[in-house]
C-alpha cells in the first residue's frame, strides 16, 4: 500500500502492543538488567560528550570575552593618546564637513 498518495494516513503503531510483544518473547530479568545497564552506559557516554562540548563552547566564549576586553582597553588607550577624553561620549560629537564650499554639520551616533 502506497502511503504517499494524498488522503492516505500512515499506518498507526500501537506501542503498547510492542511492549507486550517483547514481554511475551521470554525475556529474563538478566536480559532486562543487561539492557538497563547498556542504556545507562549510553546515557552516561552521551552526557560526557555533551559536557565536553559545553566546556569547549565555554572556553571559546571566554576567549571572545578576553579579546573584547583587550579591544576596549586599546580603544580607551588610543582615544586618550589622540585627544578624545571619553570614547563613550563620541556620539555627542558634532562633525562639520566642507562639501564643495557648503558646510554640513552632523552629530555622530
């Protein structure tokens, strides 16, 4: 049966029947314990991998923040060296541009 045709719904799966069928296969408590241990091991491995990835992201974020801090320090140092007392107030500066004899005044920011 082709389920890709318009109007046809995919077959429904009764998950409770699947659980019952695995119970009916004769699985023992030992099988259940082995499966539980494998599942726990898999979850623990996934947790370890995710923790390592989160640590990498945290390390990268720290590097970016350090670089930003260094750039802010350089910006302040260069501003002081070149006569701008407070770089944060640069938005209040008035810039006058001579464009072909016409003076145009604009405010930064």
